[in-house]
C-alpha cells in the first residue's frame, strides 16, 4: 500500500555453532554449506524488497547476499547479536557449573557476561542501528525493507516496535520465516509502534 512502510525482520541462516547450540554473539562464523543451498532455493523471497539492511557479521551478510543478490545491501555493526564475552562459543554444558553464568541465566537483564555486553548496552546499540536504518530508508524513499540480523536483535525490536505482550525471552525466532512489521507512513515518521505484525515464511509449505 502506498501509505504504509514495512520492515521484515529475518534471522540469518544456520551456522555450525547454531547446530551445536553454542552462544554465538560477535564470533564471525559463516553459514553451513547446506544452508547456502537452502537459501538459494528460496531466493525469490528477496524480490519483494527495495532495500536490504544487515548486521555486518558474515552469517547475516551471506544470508542477505543469497536472498537479495541484485539489491543494494547495507551492513551495520549496530545490528550485531549481543556480545557474550568469554562465554562465546560455549554451550550450556560447558558453563552450567559456573555460578556467574547460572546467575545470568536467572537474571539476564541484570548480569553481564565476563568481557561481554550488558543487555542495556545491546538495546541502546540496536536502537542506534534502527535510527541508522530510518536514515537510509529516508534517503531512498524505501517502502519495503528487509533487515537480516540475529535472534536477540529481533526479539528486542519486537518488544520496542510492536504492541505484542510477549516478553523478550518468550518469542521464538526461527531461521524459517521473517516477521513483517507494518506502519502507516505518519506513524513511521512519528516513531510510533507498528500497526500490524505477521509471519513472512521463506517458503510456502507444500512447495517442496
């Protein structure tokens, strides 16, 4: 619609660390080869967008390159996942005996990973990233934007820009579908919350 603007939030494709359920924040890993092939099959998903913004980490950039090969893509550091510090690339099994980690599990918004990033720091950084996105959208008069980022980033953006009641930790963010947020243009300009939220699957079920 001419009087609306949409931003589709999409988690990057699968990495080896995701498969192994490791804490993957700023560690810069590629997608697994099978994921590159999966994204190639659903490449037409990217044809609907007129601008693509990504985290600057490789897994996000590769996802965007596969889905939007001919579209302008802008990589922004502010859309990185939270930095897990010394817990990067560790698993729950590796850390479960660590008392600091156990406290963080119980109160993640109040405890900071060693040499990592606080939840408040991550939120401020992502807010700055969204302001950068707004600037790029304004420069190009874009109306249908794809943002390829990370699970934590997407969870926070949903709490910040939607009226949904789910908390940060309640919503599951998969690699299979994006989440499309729609604003009326006046609401977008006034930085109000979006008017609708809907799933945007990479592939329609039943199409193989």
